[in-house]
């Protein structure tokens, strides 16, 4: 095998490339989730405005219903007023007067409700206008956030291309059998870390003490060593 220290240095470089690559891939996988979250926020706000407008429309319908009731009462009162001229008995006359008075009272109550309804409509219009202004601000803010996310994603994709090219270039320098062993170990590790330093006779991958003889041999950098505990490739890290 060629100079083992040089080969180890190359493996360390390969691992750094792979670690950076995994970080970028993780970021890219989160992009769609981030965009979806922003879209949900905007959709929720749109729904709030729709609910407010629906409530306002209900008030308008109620107001029109009150208007219809008052018109009907006025029409009925007019008819009753006309009937007074044709009434011949005092009893019928008094009955018609009571009916007219009742219609007037009902109209007065309805008019009070109409005023309340107008106040509510006025307040609802103000709320809707404020919500729409806020929506425009939030929409602009979220669109800016999307642009930042998209820009970061594009930069990440470009960086991935560079890293992949760099990985192929650097891995081509490593002896095939050593690279194969490295890849096998990498695939067996949960975090994909195949090579770690050993310092002060401790494996920095699993934090387990190495046998003294192994640590002494490791410092000579003349052969490939694996941690007896985590089975990662280990190399001596000088103080």
C-alpha cells in the first residue's frame, strides 16, 4: 500500500466532502416543507378574511330582511289606515287603531335592529380592510422568504455538483481496496462517519480507550487500524 498517512489524509478529505454533501441534501429536502409551511400560513390568513367577509354578507342579508319587514309593516299600516274611513263601529275602529299602533311599534323595534346591524357592518368593513392590508404585508414578507429559500436551494444544488466532482477527483487518488473498505464501513455507521481520529489513546468516534500497544502502533502511521469497539478507521491525531 502507498504511504498510509497520505491515504488516510485523502480519506479524511473525502469524509469532509461527504459530510458537507449530506448537510446540503438535508437542507434541500427541507425546502419543500418550508415552502409548504409558508403557503399554509398564507392560506390560513386568506381563510380568516373569507370568514370575515362571509360574516359581513350575513349582516347585509339580515339588514335587507329587516328592510323587507319594515316595508311590509308600512304597507299593512297604510291599508289599515285606509280601512279606518270605512269602519262604522267604535269597536272595529279601536281594533284597527291597535293594529296600526302594533305595526308602528314593530317597525320601531326593527329600525333599532337595523341601526345595530349598520354599526356591526361598519365595524366588520373596518376589520376586513385592516385584514386585507395585513394580508398584503404578510404576502410580501412570505414571498420574500420564498425567494431566499429558492436562492439557497439553487446555491445548494450548484454546490452539490461541485462536491460530487470533487469527490470523484479525490476518491480516484485512493487505492481501490482502501476506498472499498471505507465505503463498507461508512454504510455500516448510523451517521455515515467511517474514519475518526484517536487522541490521548481514545477513539473520538465512540470515546472508548484504545489498547496501549495499538495506540503506540497507530502513531507510527505504517498500517491501517480499526477501532476494536466501533470498527471505524482510526488515525493518530497529534497534540
